[in-house]
């Protein structure tokens, strides 16, 4: 089964109940002191059936400074859940350890002990050039880091439930980038253009719907009524022209036909009125 984390161990020991080392893997560059108080205490508690974690400072074989490591002791239980031994593992607190902590989250963290920066998941950024380790690793203090990119940092003390009481604590600094306008002008322009295209398309669709509801449909209704009225004026001897695809031109022609029809009706009414007037005059 493939592992999801890459663990770089300094030591891995399998210890029996009588403190005899059954198996051991060790990095030759780093040497652990098996007689150190924290090492002995964590091993004793693991052999008693407890999981123990502790933070220790171990020397390096070369001339470089000592290295902080995280030591974990886990008991080995038999079928009756009785401890018969222990497994102890030691991992260096460095950049690889910081990356393993945030591998699945994508966060940026810096690991500190005291005022010393031990590791960071941001290998490409040297934040301590713009802010001292003493300020960066101070807990419950918000720091703004101004550099090529701006960051917001907040440090908190991290402790495990199984941590040894005498063990020092690790400080984890959460680092969040601050997005400024100059660094993301191109993205903002793209968002602005996309918003403009969306608003334009929405306006065209709204204009089309409003035109169809408030103009085209009423015009078609008027057109139908005018056609029916013109059809009732067959006695005027005026034939309607064939319909065309131009609705406005057709409507104009239909209005003209209606006007002519009304004019003829008015002329006929005047003629009938005149005839009746003449008949009345002759009767007198």
C-alpha cells in the first residue's frame, strides 16, 4: 500500500521488555544519546504501555550546530494487550518535516523552537531576511512581512496529548500570503472583462425579451385586428396586398388601407346625407 507521506527518520529502534535493542536503523550523521533523561523516560513509559512524544536536541557528528528532533515511543502489545517491547523513532525538525505536516493542506508553516527557526514549508522564501526569528517565533503576535511578496504570520505553541511534561514545545507559525493589486493586475483585468461580457450578454437577452413582450406581440395583435377590419370592407373594392416578411411595412400598408376604407365610408355617408337633404328640400 503506497504511503502518502515521506518520513525521513534519524533513528528507528525496536526495544524488548528487558531494554535490549532487537533492531536498529540509524543515520550516521546524527547520533542520539540513549542515556539522556528524556530518552530513558520516554522508553520507560512506552514499555509500560503509553505512547510518548518528546522534543530533544541531539549533537551532529560534523562541526555544524545540534539538531532538534521529535522522538516518538510506541509500545508493542501482545494478544492480551500487555506491553512486550517498544518502538522508538526519531525525526529531525527541518524543512522536510514542515512539508510533511502541510502536504495535504497546502498551508505555509514555519517551525520554531524558542527564537530559532528549525524548518519551513516555504523553501523558496527566506522570510527571516525581512523579519527576525525572535519576532517571527513570538507566540500570539501578528506579524506583517514585507518583501517581494507580503505575508501575514501568526505563531502558536503546539503540544501533543502524549507529550512528555519535561519536553520543550514546538512553535508553529502559520504564514498566509497577502494578495495585493499590483501582483494580480492581470487576473483582475480578466475578471473585469468577463464581468463586462456577462453584463453585455445579459443586457442583450433582457432587451430581446422586453422587445418581444412589449412591442412585437402588441404589433402583431394590432396587425391581426387591422386585417380583420380590412376584410370587412370588401364593398369598398380595395384589395389588400399580399403579406410580406416586413411586419412594420405591412402594418403601414394596412393602416393606409384602413384609412382609405374609412375615407370611402365617410364619402358615402356624406353623399347619403346630401341626398336626404335634397329630398327634404323637394318635399317642401
